[in-house]
């Protein structure tokens, strides 16, 4: 598939006495290959970097120092951006911030930037500090310690979710994660993954490797309360098969609980991503007069509009969710009122936008008796008005209009989605 990684690479390695090339007999994926790399290594410290990284000046020594002090430490450099098309190098962080890794409840990686404009001693900005989570593939760790905790869970497939698994395991089982501002490593943010997953994904339900991995992490490390937050955010994950986790649970029982971790290490997560209310409805919203037609996002990222469509096939996390506090979500995004349409098409477009940090509520409701999706808005006079979702034609945007009990275009039904692989 990539000839330059064959004899050409082997010839180059043969001329470099500090480099060894170790090949798997068949594709094992990033996670298992990292485990093998640690097993094959002979140094005291193992450093993992992605292939598409470029280290900066004096990057290594600051990573090693905290590990020398405490061998149960995993250290993380600050990751800078390398543009994939120009290789331009730049920092993604403010000069007076100390970012930490967190997550939203669908386990998408996020960061809190923690701006420190009022810091009195500039040295504080360069001091290593704790983080609940590491960013991904760029870490340093004591080899013996890494192997003693089992490395990465070998039941995780290819890549995806491994930073959560290792971070939770380290913190809950007596270690710590330290971010090191004085260590800078550039990372190319690619437009696409330039390889396939091979045989490893055969038999994975829905082909959803990443969410299968995330479910495995959740079932191993979360307690019952926090598992429900994940399944509230990712309802279709309940249908995925995360495999046998008997050995992982056996090790897990020797560690702190996830609630301990959330209280003592990861409490800042709740500031941006509070505990999730239960879903009142989830699945698809379909037109009552034609249940072959449904609400469909025109794109995945905001600003994005909803339209009526007969393409109701769902991929991964495209299900809609209406929670007890009136927030209507799809994936990590929220649906809300958009631009005002004037004239004969009067109404407000329904748009997909970024959910407000720290909030899990909004003004949506579903009236079962009236079969209407309603959204409450403030009027110019300070009062409240309820608008109803209305279809304007197949392929047209869905709008919020004045509620009309005689208008059949405002009638909708919720239908829980059963994935095709069940």
C-alpha cells in the first residue's frame, strides 16, 4: 500500500544505529502497537509521539524531570499546530494560559484554557501542573510503570478512546498526569486519516470503532451514575458490543471509584459540562402525515440548518435528543432558533449551533397530545411566546412558526431509532 515504508525504510533504518524497526505480522492498530513498542523498548522512559509530529527546542528534558521525581507520573507536552498544507508552525494557546484536558459526556476531547492574566510571577506559567486528561498520542512515561498497569487496554481497536482509558487508569490507580509547558511538540492536524483499519474492524457493529472503544472505556471505568451520562449523550452506544472486560474490571477493583476521580481530580469538567438530565425523547422526529420523512441536518458543524428529508438513515451520533430541561441536541450540538424569515415565509429557521458551556437546558418541549415540537421565546415586550416547528416542503428548511392547531404541517412524532446492525 505504501512502498516507501518497505525496503526504502528498512535501508534507512539500517544506517541509523539508534533506531530499530519492529513490524507486526499483521495490522494491529495504533493502540496495540504502542503496547508492543513499550515491551520492545530498553530505555527507562518511553516517549510516544505520532508520526506526524515535529519536536521543538529542548522538548525532552522538561518531560523527564517530573517522572524522575515520581515514577508513577505521565507527562504531556503542550501541542502546537502544524498546518497540513503549508507546514506552518504556530501555538494554539494564549501566552498566559495553562490548559487542561477534559471531555464532554459523549467523550469528545475538550480543553479548559485557564487564562492567568493576573499572574504575578511569570515563572508560574512555565511550571508543570496536573490535568485530569492527556491530549492523546504525545506522552512520556516510566516504562516499568506503564507495563505494570497493563499499558493501554489491548481490547481497544485501532485508535480512539485510549487517552481516556489510560488517563482514568493512572489517576484512579495511584498515578498522576502532568502537563509540561516548557516542552513543546508540533502536530500536523490532517484533513483525513491516510490509511484503512484493515481486518480489525470486521464484525464491529455498525463499523463504529471509536464509539465501541469509548463504550469499553465507560463500562470499565465509569460508575453507574456517569455511565448514564454517556448513554444519554450517545443512545446508540447501548447497541454496541464492547467485548470481554473481565480482566480490566478485575484490575479496576483495586483502584479508586470514578466518583472519587470526579471529586478529587476532574471536578472542573462539571463547570463546562454539567451532569446530564435524562432524555424524555430520543431518536428521529418524523412528519406525522408521512413517517418516511424526517428532520435532517444539512451539515455536521454549525452554523447549519435542518431540512425535511426522506433520507432518514442515521450514522453514529445523528440521533436527536430532547432532555428533561428542554435542550434539543444532536451529537455535541444543540438546536435553537435562527434567523427570522419575513414575508409569506415568516418564521424562524431552526439551526444547529454550539451548546452554551455550563448549560444543559433550553426552551424546547414536545406536546404529545398535539403532536407538536414547541420552542418558547421572549417577545419584544418581555413576554413569552411558543412557536411550533413547521415543514415548508421536502428539502426545505424547517422553521418555527406561530402555532396553529389546524396546520398539519406542524404535526410531528418521535420515533426511537433501532440501528440496522441489531
